[in-house]
């Protein structure tokens, strides 16, 4: 359904502080005890050094089930039509 997303499954949540942004990569302090780097493209538009973000990562079981059903449908029709791997 376009524009409609099911509620994500309960996931972990962390506080991220943008420490530095350089060459399209952000250095992020996670929960005050470690640093990770992540492409700026996956962060909210307009983030700046010093911004505080709440990051939540959750499983989307409904989307996984949809993709597995789509894959099964492709297999039952003889694969991907000779174009290579099945798309998940």
C-alpha cells in the first residue's frame, strides 16, 4: 500500500550526538560511550554538528513476510525470468 507503513516492531533506541561531519560522513557519539561513523545521507536532512538524535532500529516483520511471499511467487513462476537473482 503506497504511503502507508505498518507500525515497526519494538526496537532498540539510542541517543546519538553528531560530533563531526566531513566528506559526507558523520562521526556520532552513541549513548555517550562510543563513536561510530555513518553516511550523512541516511541521517535527517539538515543535521549539523552538535545535533542530538534519537535513533531507533526496529524489525519490520510485515515487510519481511511480504518480500518472502514475493520471492516464493517468483520461484513458482520459474524464477526471475532469466534476469539473475531473485529480488528480496
